[in-house]
């Protein structure tokens, strides 16, 4: 029997990442609850982040979690697809 009060393994990490995104990109008008974990971070229909935001967020990830992005733009795009994808990337490299 599953207990419905058990949190998803990455839910705390997702919340931490949402807070990091808000803080590092100075999105004061948003709260963590305003960022769906599955929503795209870039382009329309999501947060609308751009390449400068990606660089700032990459630096913040390295400072907070000690993870670095690779040089493959396609892989990086996949890592930054959503908060959930970013959480999976960080969790795999911790």
C-alpha cells in the first residue's frame, strides 16, 4: 500500500531549484508555486528565459550544487527543459 504523503524523491530539490531560479534571475514577482515543475524554462509557454538567463543559472547551479554543464548544446537544452529535468540532472551528478 502506497502512502500518499510520501514526497517524490526530487520534490525538495525541485523546490530548491525554483527558489534558485527566482533568486539568481531576480524574478521577484514569482514564487516557487508559480513555476510548474514540467513547464518549459525557455521560450513561450514557460518562464521565457533566454541564453543570458541560462548562463546565469548555470553559474548559480555550479555555486550551489557543484555541478557543471557540458559543452554539448543539445544535452544542455535537455537539462534545462524544465525544473523536473534540471532536478534529474543535478540529482544524477551530486
